[in-house]
C-alpha cells in the first residue's frame, strides 16, 4: 500500500488529522469531549490509523472506542497498547512500539521520540494505570515527515529530531503549565528544524496560560514559518 499525505487538519487542543485523500491518520484523537472540536468533526466517517503520544484522557481517552468502531490500526507504546487491548481493541489492530524505534504498516512509518511529561491511562473499569515513557511521534509516508511533540517541555536533544528526521512540519504544544509555554516552544521549533510549525495545546482550559500570539511573535523573531490553525481548518501539504 502506498500513501501520500496531502493535508493536515487541526481538530482542536492536541488532536490532528493527517489526510491522504480519504484515508485518515488521527494523532491523539479527542473528539466528543473536546471543547475545541467542531461539532461536525465529533463523529468522523472513517479513521484508518490512530497514533497515540501518551495515555492522558485529553489525548487517548477515546482511542479504544474509536479504534473498535472504525477498525483503526493503532500505533502506541507497548504498555499503553496493552491497556487499549484491555479496553477492547483487537490485538490484530495494535502496533506495539518502543520509544526511539520505528514501526511500519500499510505504507506508513511511525517513530516514537522523547517527551518530558507524565504518562497514565484510565481503563474503562475506572482504574488509573501509571505507564512508562510518554512520547512524541514522527509520521512518515515517504514524501512527508510530520513531528507531533505530544505533551512535553523543551529538551536539548530536540536538535536530534532535526538531524535524524528532518521534519517538514512540527506540531508543538505552546500553552504552558503541563507543557512548553510560548517562548520555550519557539526555541523548540528552532531546535527541531521543521520547515513550518503548527501550535497546539493552548486555550482549551484556564490552567493553560500560554498565548498563541506570543508564540507566533517569538517565531517571527527567529524567522520560523508558522501555521496558526483554527479547529476544523485544513492546510495542504502539496
């Protein structure tokens, strides 16, 4: 199977859809309870692949239900994949991963990178499970490389992402408190070396103080191209 990702759609908060024609790759899909997600996007017609950075509810809380409904292939670190299986995702749909390793399936290559954050997941029986490392993800189709940092603070080794992956697009949290704020996120954008940067994970909750306008201004000082996107907005990669 050959894929060509031709567009990125911002769903809201940290959720992003990568489009290859009608084929949909969802990163951290949080839809029905996401206050930023447009109503028309809360019940998608298809979701072929799901890529998950970590287990917190605003990133992974709907993954098991979505994967079962759509028959999605799910890329996730092994400990989290096991809990998705516990919550009903068939083993055949799971791609169990390790950080700093790549997995390929159906023309898509996914790598898990470092993220500085916590990682836990609440299963459907209400039990909260502390997990191993949270991740960023790199998604590649042979023509495009998209880096989604997940929830993270800045760290010097982000420069290795530029060297190893040479991302076309970086998707970075800018809201602060649990993640980088605007200034650190702009420095992270410089470190990871992407051609264009999309800010996410801001303005969803009062506890996130970072302003996207401050991030855009910092990136402008550094000569970094940005795509500030409204929920539901799509940008072409062609």
